[in-house]
C-alpha cells in the first residue's frame, strides 16, 4: 500500500481506457495496522480479485516489492494471468 496514491492514478487511467479495476482499499483505510487475521483475510481477497481478473498491474515495482505483492505476482503467474509493471519513482 506504499504506492496507494499512485495506484489510484493508475486505476483512473486504466478505467478511462475502458478497463474494470479491482484494487485493495482496506489497508489504506486502516493505516496498515490490520491484525494477522485481517491480513490473512485480505491476502485471500486479493487472490479472489486476481481470479476474477484477466491480468494484474503492479505499481511501484521499481522501488519496492513487499512480500504480499511478490506472492500476488506469483499467484497471478500460476493462474496464467498477464502481469503489467507500472513504473514507480
């Protein structure tokens, strides 16, 4: 969620290009202070969103990839989803 503001910008661009965008929201609302149980639930929800998608877009990958993001990329690859990498600072 380190790149949340950038994610919103990318979501706006992709939406304007005609894509339906599914992205995480709860972590930013909670300030990254979710419990271990909530984090596990959110990780599972992200996998469901990946399952619903044709592809994923990873924002900020040049600067930092957290463990959850790495796991989501691997999950997307394992489920044969295209992966786009969107810059970063």
